[in-house]
C-alpha cells in the first residue's frame, strides 16, 4: 500500500507541479486573450443568456435535455465536496493564499470551460435518438483520426477519474460524516449509496438530469444563504479573512518568513488543484453533459460554462473559504477534511455544524450522479456504444461508490487529484489545437448578439 501511495504522490507532483499548473493556466489565459477578455467585455451578454434565462421553460427534442437541465447536471457534478472539503483542505495545506490562486484559476477557467462546451456541441453526434459528445469526440472529429489516441487516453483517464473523484471520494465524504453518529456503519452507508447510485444512473441522462434539476437549486441556494448569514453576523471577520487571503498570496514572506517559498508553492498547487477539482474547468467533464442539451448555438451553450465556474468557485467556494478563514479554526486544526464543519459550528453553533454536514452529503450525492454519466460516456466511446459495456459500468460504478466509504480520506483525495490530472492533459492539448474553431465560432455568434 505504501508503494501505491508513493506512486500516487509522484504522479501528482508531475501533473500538479509547475508544468501542469502552467499548462492549465496557460490554456485559460490563451483563450481569454484570443476571446478579448470576454468574461468582462461580454459580461452583459453571457449573464443575459444564463442568469437571465434560468426560469424559462423549454422543451427538449428526443434524445436531448433542456439547457437548464444540462447546467444543473453539470453543476451537480462540480458543486460537490470540492466546494466544502476541497476548499478547506487547500487552506490547510497551502494557507489562505491558496484561495487567491483558486480565484485566478476560476477567472481563466471560465474561458477554458466555455471553449470545451462550444466544441462539444459543435462536434456532437446523434445515434438512436441519443445526442452525445465531449472531448473524445471533438478531438477525433476536429483533429482527425491520427489524434484518436489522444481521445482514447482522455476516455481511459475519464473512467478512472469517474471512479476516483466522482464516486469514491464523494462516498467517503458522506460516510465520514454519518458513520461517527453511530446510526449506520460505513459498510451499511456504502451499500445504501451504491444502491441509490445504481437506481438513478440506470435511468440514463434523463433521470440524472431530472434529479440534478431538483437537487442543485435547493442545496446550492441554501448553502449560499447560510454563508451570507455569516457575512452579515460577522462582517468584521469577512474583512479580516479577505486581508489574510491577499496578504498570504501576495506578501507571503511577511506571514511565513523563511518558509514563504514552500507556502507559495503549496498555495499554488492546492489552489489550482482544488479549484479544478471543484469547477472542473479544463477536465473536459461538463462538455459531455452539455453536448446533450438543446442548444441554440455552440457559443451560446458555451456561456453556461462561464456561469458554472462563476457559481461554483466565485460564489460557493468563496463562501466556504471566508467562513473557514474568519473562524480561525485552521490555526488549531490541520485536518482539512473537517475544517468547514468546525468553522460553521463555531460561528453558527449546532445549527451551523448540522447544516454543513447535511450540505456535504447532498453535494457529494449530486456529484456521484453527475460523474456517473461522464464515466458512462467514456466507456461507450471506447466500446463503440456497446450496451453490455454500459450495464457493466453501471454495476462497477455502484460498487466503487460503496467501496469509497471504507477508504482513508487523504488517500481518496490524492487519488482524485491524480486521475483529474491524467484526464486534464489530453483535453488541454485538444483544446489548444482546436482553438481557432472556438475563436471563429465565438466571433460569429457575438457579432449577431451585439
């Protein structure tokens, strides 16, 4: 087991080292410059197309889902334990400065996720009343058969990421909260979660998107309201927390002295890694769901990617970060897995503790559902839409969810980071090589809308 852990650490040091971070950040910066900082310059346009159309009722065609259900499903997978436990562990490992780098990665990640979704819709396929797409399809169709190996590499990595990040780590978070209560054992929790996961994912994208459309507004809205309540009750703590974030990121020597170099390195690594773990920009996961949406155009559907990153990181993750830092629990508690629970408990009493634990469970459950579809699409791509492979995957995924309840928390998170990185690299290569298509499609749509 020690050898396996060392191998995981070695891979993480490569994919989440300086080279991996520069690749991820560089891709986002490249798209941001090519698209003329559209996150800001086209703010009114993408907010109108997303926030402004949230409550519009649309009917999807056969084999498709509505844009709202697509974004709800994508948010269901991205708004997960990464927003609570992931942010807390980033702060524990990299200090408050990690939050600053999480914000930076999110800003540029908006452009990356926009490009992913645009390409997924443009190169999607329709077979037997089912519409599907994703990085493996836009890599192969956009770059040609000579690049199919890159699409295969993405799909294989996506399957492992699905089991690690989407299934095991989420189930582990749920069991870590419920088991200590003494109501159910980890074994029982794992069995229940496995059965629940199989029951939903066996209904395909229609059932998954319907469950997500119900869960996401409730859980994300309630969590944001609770966080806003903390801001109103302790406004002075918010100012202090923001000060720590910027001071630790921009003037680390003043805080950490001789160890400032190490803290900056950790802040960068964990800020970017947990940011991507949370908003999934650059992973290529969300495009697989958006490809099934009834989209008016590839670019307009891509705006939902900007919306997702904004809600996931700029809103939900920021709430967690400010509460954790302002509570000062990270000064005495180094185990990031329960920092958020302790922070909300300290500031809001028993209600805060109970609330955040319920939120983690709901967030984790929604992520399990969303990621099950990603893994399924990767399996189907590799097996040429083989129905038997789909059924085998669904059983295997449910088993992985059950197994995740038993594993140690730190090992599960390290495993999730590794698979994320392995999934991210082939996708970023494909995005850069197809960037000209993204720019041309964007120019055409934005000229018609402005």
